[in-house]
C-alpha cells in the first residue's frame, strides 16, 4: 500500500512538472470560459476543494508515516505544485473578473482568492494583492476573520512571531493596527 501511494504521488508530481508551460494556456482558456456567476462559483469551489484536500493529505501522511517521512515530503511537494497552479488560476481570475462578490458567490468561494494568496507564504505576493483584498473587504466581500488572518500571516512571516492585541478589542481595531504596523497601503 505504501509503495502504491508513493508511486501515485511520484507520477502526479512528474505529470505536473511536465505540464507547467501547457497549464498556463489551459488556465487562461479555462478562466476566460467562466461566463456566468455559476461557472465562476464552481471554478472557485474546485480550487478550494483541491487546496483543502492536499492539505489534509499532508496531515494524513504525517500522522501515518511520521514528520520526516518520504511520504510526507512527497505530499508537501504535491501541495506546493497545487498551490502554484491555484495561484496562477486566481491571478488570472482576478485579472479577468476582479474579486468575487458576495452578491454572486457564496461565503466559502469569496474566501478562495485571499486564502490561496495567503497560502503562498510569499509576503511580496501577499502585499501585492493588499489593495485588491482591502477594497473587497470594505465592500463586504471578505470577512473580517479572513482579512485578519491574511494580515497576521504577513506579520508572522516578516517578524517571526504572532501579533497580539491587548484585550478587549474589536476585529476592525486589529485589522487597522496590523495595516499600520505592516505599513501596507490602502490606496
């Protein structure tokens, strides 16, 4: 069973690596074909499912085979490939349609773009989307908890520790404080 799993992960990784250039063209065509709210909803839901499934798989491999196991490492590599595909798709989606609105999408799917960029771990990338995300947040298309999570992730990566606010505080106060500390622009 273990060898079968390793073989399937290796094949998936090889196929993904070999298709990198081709995938971009497929992604462009896929995104351009999303000519209705329903199609965009399904597209975003599929990205969310892949994102969460691959993260669950990493946890399963860690629990079953151990933190330093080859299985977990392969699952992490697959997660990185899926994350990269998701980033490409979300970048194309945002360029084509802008941030998904709550009037056209469910709460789960309006979270997808900020979640995918959050998972990148690249503060340069995360910062480059701040204005888009902040505007969507102000319009009510991003929940306070997601905006806070996104800003906290930037803080953790750049500073090496969690941000804490003196209690009690409102979520908006935490968001405003993080924006100020991180010196991100609201333009």
